[in-house]
């Protein structure tokens, strides 16, 4: 795909966090995302496999975009069995926010956890019909 003269661009989403060390532990140690890059002492960029999520502990006290009406970060799996397998793994090591289910509005099977700042992280499989 060619966008603006760049071949195969990737995306990076940057989000504020309150403690870069707790955030790094969650995304790297708990979820297993490789660290793509660290910038100074307050920014870490994780490789999700399809793009990057960057977290920054801003010096201006910027608040995370989390909570019930905040940002939801979704990780997509090929099928429901992969989601269920990840759920079994996660429930042994980290608190589950919402159990696996099919959604009534969207064609998705997923479960949710919350990161240290309350960002909702969804493990999903989109129903392909």
C-alpha cells in the first residue's frame, strides 16, 4: 500500500500514562510485547506486531485517556479459540475486567483487562461472515 509516497507505513499511537515503569511491566512482561524503542526516561514504544503503541509519562501532568468512556486498545486474533486460549493464560497472571463473550452490537468475541492506568485492553476475534 502506498500512502503519501511512503511504501508500507506503520502506525504509532501515543498515549499518556502516569508511571512508565508500571506501564512497561504490563505491556512488556505481562502481554509480551517487544520494546521497539525507548526515548529518554519517559517514553516507551511497544511493537504489537501490526503497528506500535507508545506510552509517555508527560511532565505536564497530562492524564491518561482511560476509564469507561476512554480509549480501548484492541488486539485481534484469528479466531475465537485463540481468544479463549489467551483468556486462559491471562486469568492465571492478571485480573480480568470482563469475561469472554459475544457482543450484542458488534460481530466480536472478546474479553478485557485494564492496564495500570485503566486503559481497557481488549483481546478479540472479529466474526467473519
